[in-house]
């Protein structure tokens, strides 16, 4: 296997964790991707560690290995779930099993959808957010904006007011 995990600092305290999928021919089973696709997640390193999204199951083990390396034994406090499509969310249950203390930050529709995809007790894990709710992890404060039907009915975006970064 070719190691295709990449890590780079996007801004102070924001680390992008990307993994390339060069083996996929069609994205979402219909769009040709001759150069593959990149699954991108973001780790906010602050008083509390916050991960934004996960990756497709095709690259789960490689991505989790990279995440373990970056966390270096530190506790993962939050996982923000912006979208339930598998290229963003397939690895949620693996994160819950690997980091049992993690709190899942999501909206009500996402929490309902997770119950159809995963076997863990979703209700005991979630911190529900609604339009313009905020979450502070120390220096970073995130605001959540609902974007239903931009792609799927549960989609939301996360705005980091500290760095003025929008995670879509």
C-alpha cells in the first residue's frame, strides 16, 4: 500500500489531516475521478481537541493511524459532524470506539441519521447544536450554521470566529 496520509498546518492551531484515495474510479458511484479524491479532516489543537469530520471507510485505518500519531496520547474531546455522507462520516463509529471520551457535535437531523448507520448509543454521545449555537474549546469559538439541502438534509457548516475560517 502506498502511504497517502498528509498533514499540514492551515493556520495556528488548525491541522489538516488528508488522505488520498487513488484507487477509486467513480466518486459517489457516478463521477469519474481519474486522479482520485482527497478526504480532508481538520484537527483544532486548543485547550480541548476538536476534530472536524472523518473519512471514507476505504481509508479508515490509514487515517486513524495518522490521527493517533498527531494526538500522541492526548484526549480527543470533540468530533464535529457536518455531513453524514460516507466520504465524511463512515469512520465515526471507529472514532467513538478508539476514543471513547469523545463527544459528537451535530445537529438534530444528523443525530437521527447516525442511528441508522451505527450501532453505538448515539444519544449518550451527542452535543446537539442548532443555528448559530457556539462551542468554545479554549481560544477557538465555533458557530454552527445549518445548510439543509445544500447537499443533504442534515448539512451544516462550522465557522471558527477566532481564525475566521469556514469549514464547509
